[in-house]
C-alpha cells in the first residue's frame, strides 16, 4: 500500500475518496483547511451539526473542540457566532442584532409566532412530558383543541410520545429536537425553573 493510498479514505459507496488527514499539507495549512471545512459544514446546515458529523471532515488527530474554539475566536467581532444547541453546533445571529434584522426586512419566521395559549400548551408539554390531552386538560382546566396541538406538530415542536397508562392508552405528546433548537436549549435539563403557577 502506498503512502498516497493510506491517506485517502473512501467517503461513500460510490468510490469517491475524501482526504481527511491532509498529510501533504504543512501543519498550519492543514489546521486552516480543517477550520474551513468545519465552518463550511456548519454554514451549509440549517440544523445543529453533531460532534460526530464534524469529526468526519477532519483528521483523526484533530480536536473538533479546538477547531471550534479557533473559529469562534475569529468570529469575535462578527454579528454572528457559533452556538452549542440541541447536542450540536450551529451559526446564530448575535442577540444584540435581532431588532436590526427585524427592522430591515422582517425576516422573522411567522410560522413560529405563538398565541398565548399555544405557548402555554408548549410549556406544559415541555415540563410535563410525556403528557396526553387529559393531562393538559387537568393543567388548563379545559380541553386543549386538537387544532392547536396540530399547529404545534406542524411547526415540528411536538411529536407523539409513548402511550399513556390511562384507559384507552391515548397518545402522549413530547417536545422535539426542533423545540430545543428554537429555544436555544442544549437539552431539556436546560429548561429554566418554572413554578406551576407560571403556566397559564
């Protein structure tokens, strides 16, 4: 096996090769290329990218965390940053610029605008999941409409959970990875402390 063969590894079933190691480059240029690859993957993704996925585009000896640190240092003066969200990394506009973005072009996604009741139900599901419609009715003192739940499901913020132990084994609701991403949470453990009285 030649040195060139050793440093190139198959990237897929089509036989295409992808040189992760970049052994032919000097160390500094190799590191810059790895930084560029990580940044490009993150830039191209609309959802958080996991450590495992980022590790696929750099050499085996490269530290993804150190590469992220170096990219973050270079972004220190930029209006966007790398944020750790929902078990991965993604680009986020810095919060101090949110008003400027809205004023310039109304780029806010209206599909993620919530009524007070939608936000209350989403909160209840987040803090009490898995929970069924009867459980939600116990919290709100009234039935939660199927249409409201369908809207939250359409926004990919909730999904079906395990069957409830109640008679008839109704479906329960749980939050999704999109919920974590939308609210800048790494895991559900990052939910703020909330008194039951704070939920409408």
